[in-house]
């Protein structure tokens, strides 16, 4: 017997609670559907289902086998779709949501390269630091940084992101600040006002002790690019993601503070509503995001 038909009959019977329903789905007689399940049981040497004239229930072994078979069939369906998609032109609108600073600093070039590869796709990018409801907003995919809140969304990791303390060399010289805990604690701060991640303005030393920094706030803003500009002008110390400050740290425009301390690490994910029936344009776009960022992202750590 065809192994995949047997898998399909078994999964359908388990889902529907009826061999007759599984038989109708595959255009088989009920007796033939039963033979497919019996063939699996004979090969495995274990009973998968308890059958009666009124009820069909899975055994413990059957429940475990059902989950594996379901996964195998989904992967086969995905492989078939990918093989068919290779001959299909990617086209149509794609709606993307992303945080303001990340999108402005790092998404434009990535989107442009995707559009160059797929000339029949159009993209609408909406930048907002507030989490949007993907289904209500008609969003195909959102980029999110830090803790993921929507358990019903599928997430794919794009890149790591480390939080950093930094300041302009001129600011440190003018205020005679050294890289000590006491100096950093008392220094004027440039603060992101919409921070939601745990561990904001904290660092952990080599002994595992966590230190919190709560010096006077000189400037707060809901935009980290503004804080970056203020830090470059020497207005104070700031704390934020490496994708914002990394390039300036690499050039020496800013200096990393407490470099031997551990700070919070955040992951950057692409999230979308469902793993099933994902459109080709979305699947290709997410693959493009992964390839563009990855475990070694383009911004210096």
C-alpha cells in the first residue's frame, strides 16, 4: 500500500473520529480505509486505534504517531508547494510593519533589494513603535524586537541585538567621567521613553551582580535616532540597541561604557499570522530578511 495514503487516512480518521469520514476524503471504501490503518499497525507492531461501531479513539501510541504523521504530511505539502512555486512569478502587494528607528535605519535597503528581485511586488511599510494587530491592520509580517507577546503568531528569528551604554568621548572628558559604576550612575542620561523590555538601564558584572543606573534624566524621547544625535553632541550617556549605536561605536564617535559588563540581549524576529497557507511573496520576503540580517547582522556589535 502507498505509505503516504496510509498516513493520510490515519490522520484524517484521527481528526474526524471516523474511518468512514477518512474514506470519503480519499475516495476509498470504508473497508479499504480500515486496511490502510491496519497495515500501519501491522508494520509497527502496535495498535494505533480502538475501533467500535460508534466510536474511534487513539491509543497512547496512536496519539504520538498521529502528531508525527501530521507533521510529515505538512512538510510534504510544503515541499510540493515550493516545487510548484518555482515556476510561479511572485507578484502582488505586501504589507510590512516595523519599529520606527529599525525600519528607518536598516529596512530601506533590504526592501529595495527584494523589490529588485521581484519587480511585480509592491510593498507598503508602516513604521510604528507600538505593537499593531496584524490581522486587524491587514499586515502580512511585522518585525519585532525583544519579548514576543502574541502567542498565536508564528515567529522567525532574524538577528541578535545587544543593548549598550555609550557616550561621546568629548562628554566623558568634559565631565571627567571614568568607566566606573559610580561615575555612570551619577551621569546625566538620555532615555528612551517607550522602553518596555525588562532590564532597562541595568548591567551585570563578572560576579553576576546586577546594577541599575538611575542618574538624572536630561533628555527623554520616544525616538532613539534623536537620542543618538544628542549623544553625538555630548548631551549625556545613553542606553540602547546596537543596531542604533553600533556604527558610531565602531568609528569612535561614541565610546562603549562598562565594556566588561553584560547587558540585556534582545532578539529581532519576523512575526506573521500563520505557518499554513503562507503566500509565496511573504515566504520569499521572510527568507530575504533572514539572509539579509542573520546571526552576523550588518551593524557592528
